[in-house]
C-alpha cells in the first residue's frame, strides 16, 4: 500500500523533490500556489510526485504540445537514476476548470431550420 508523505511547500524531503519544486515554481506566475505531494510505494523505489498549481498556470506547466512537462519528466528521470529511484510525475488538474461538470464538456448546437 502506498504511503503518503507531506505536501512540499517550503520543506522538501529529497534533492529530487526540491528540484521539481524549484523547476515548477520558476515556470509559473503564481509560485506560492504550487504544491507537490509525494507518494512512495512500499518498496521505496517507485515514487509518484503530484503537482498542483494555480488554474492559470496549468498551461505553462504543460507547455506547447506538452514539451515542458515532458522535459520536467526527463529531468526527474535523470535525477532518479542517480538515486536508484523511479519518479512518476503527475499534473493534478482535478480541481481546475469545469472538468467535473458534464454539461461543460458538451456543447449544445441549435437545430438547423
């Protein structure tokens, strides 16, 4: 069963976690709203890092065609190699926008005359 460690705001638990926080905070317009939640699996080699950011900053974290988040994942992969860990980076978008509202996902078009 995964164990949940504290959300990173100012206190970080490893150099890789600090690296991720610094990178994401450097990219966004609202660095104070960035949090990274660390979930470690039982074997302590697989770690999931969930990034939460201000709704206006999600696009900046993703980047054009996903290039920015892909680059962040590549950097974290390199950091994980040194520590003999595998990092999975997840951009948490659940509370951003109208994703939970089914009516927001569908567009109503008027019937043709």
